[in-house]
């Protein structure tokens, strides 16, 4: 890799030093492409969706024709953004791929929404980073070490934030709830998990800016996306994330990426129910909310709060006739205080862990 003038490395490569990326050789073929495999690419055409690459610093680096960058193979079956799949056949130098997510996910684009101009950034494979032994570099070999033992929900409180679509405000509300918990109850340590979706660093940075004591996502545990994964494998990673954060905090907030159908979201809902979580539902409108409530009923759960940015909450409450929930206007600070102090906090059953029981999560510099 030393001989290549690389412009940017994708944010989904969380521990490049541990992987040995800078010392890696480049193979011309990948006979068995898998999610998480690293790829060295050359930009062919920068147009349409995602014309820049998000790096670990959170910077979006523009890519133009001829630029070299390192990305990660991954599936993405988004309902609102690009839909792309990893090629099943062998790949080699010169194979064509598309940038299907700004965090550095590359695949073969199947459908690009018209609002993106029906195009993606196109790139050709230069090669595949490998170790001296010939082993492919894959992010699943560099994640945070597995947490031993089963989850013990008796040690922490859990809140699941879910919604009816991407970009509905789930991350914003997760951060707002976390900040309010810490403002009202400063002795509580609060952690956040981006539990499913398409990997990037922006959400984790939002959690960190909000003051969460611990923040992780599935990329930290070796997954580029959670689309197309076998259920048992994802459930194992999900349990590892919950263990990692639950052992360090008093409140674990699980954010479900996208809607309630995609990216293994049902597994997150199921875990939340098993942990006795309180659910917060973020909606765009009453019709979408009705379907979301139906899905949650199948999980035998009722949201403590139903939140929205752009709905008249009185009208929403009348249409949904869901009187067991508090209707939270996300533009109204008093609603957030009420939701935390009068609706969520009274149901917390576990007190803060003692001073000295907290430890910082590993970062790239102390991965080993």
C-alpha cells in the first residue's frame, strides 16, 4: 500500500493500524468476495449519490476521477437511499463497483433513487489489501473483542429509539434523551448503541458530542452494514454490543437504524423486549405511525413516547387514539423534560453503578 497515493480511507475501517493496512500488499483478485473485505479503488466518475467519502475524523473528502481510496464491501438494501449488493462472482483488478454509502460501502448498485440523479460514484478495483500470508484484510478481524457471558439486564435500564423511516430524527432524539437524563440525573452513566443500518462515523460523533459515556455501533464489532446478515450472526453481535455498553453504564440506549423492517431491525426490537426496554417511536405522520404501532404490538410492546418533528401532536394523538403513550413534540424542550422525568425515569429499576465500576471503551489507539 506504500506505493499508492491514497486520498482517503473509509470511516468504516475503524482500526486501520490494527489491521495492518499501511503495510498490506495488494492482490489482483478476490475469488470469494465477503462483507467487510477491504478494496483499493480508483474513482472513475464522480456523479449522483455520495461524491465524497467519510473518513474516521468525520470529514467528507470529495472524490474526483483518478483519486485512489480504500473502501469496504457491503450490502445495502435501503428503502430510501441506494440499494446495492456484493457481487457473487470473483472480482479482480478492473472490476467495477459503486459507492453505495458515504461511510465507504461499495457494492454493485441495483437501484439509485431519482433524486440522486439515478447515478452513483463509479470506481474500478485496483486491488485487494492482503497480509504477507495472503489473507484478505476484512474489518471483522479488527472489531472490539467479544464480551464473554450473557447479557444481564438486571444491571442496567434500556431505552429503544425506533422510527418509521430513515432521516426521521431518531439520532437527534436519542441524543436529546441522553443529554436530558444526564442533566436531570447526573449520577447516571448513559451509553448509546447504533444497533443496525449502514455504517458511518457521524452517528457516533453525535453521541459523543451529546455527552454519552460510551458509544458504539456494529462497525466497531466488525460489520460494515447489517443488511443481508444471517439472523443468528447478527444476534450474536447485537448481544456483544449490549454487553459491552451495559457493563459500563446505567442506561443503554439502542437506536434502530432505518425503519422497523430493514437491516435486521426486528432482531433489535426483540432484544429490547427481552431486556424489558422502554420504547420511543419517532414518526413522520399518522399513517406511518399506525403501521409502526402494529409492528410493535407484534413484539408485545407499547411505546412510552411517540415523537415527531413536523406533526401537530394534538391531531396525531386524535388520529392514533393511542392514549397509553406520551406525545412528544421534538421542537418543544418542555416535552423532552416531561418525557424523561415523568415518563421514562420513573420506570428505571436500576440505580447507578458505583464509582470505579466504569471503564472507557477501547479506541483505535489501544485496540490491542
